[in-house]
C-alpha cells in the first residue's frame, strides 16, 4: 500500500492479515493502485478480499500431503 501511495507502483499481496475490532486476525489479499492527477500521486485505491477459506483449504492440503508422506 505504501509503494502505491509514495512511489506510484501498483501491487498485489496475498500474505497480509488485518485485525477485526474484536482482535481476531483476518487473512486478506489486497491490490493497491495509485491515483495520479497531472503526473502527481494524489492517492491510492486499495481493495481487500477475505481469503480465510482459501487459507484453510491450503492448510488442509498441506496436512494431507504431510500425512501421506
């Protein structure tokens, strides 16, 4: 997110966690895209996706692979 706002670089990250108000971590994927006006960075658009289900599936798969070995 910082790179989008300061350097004008778009990015996509799927290894972050956000924290809910109740203190529980939430795995997220996000995309950050800078907003430019007359060549200057004036902001950034950030979109978050909850990837809890995907993370659980990946953990289950890794567990099955380990047990199979």
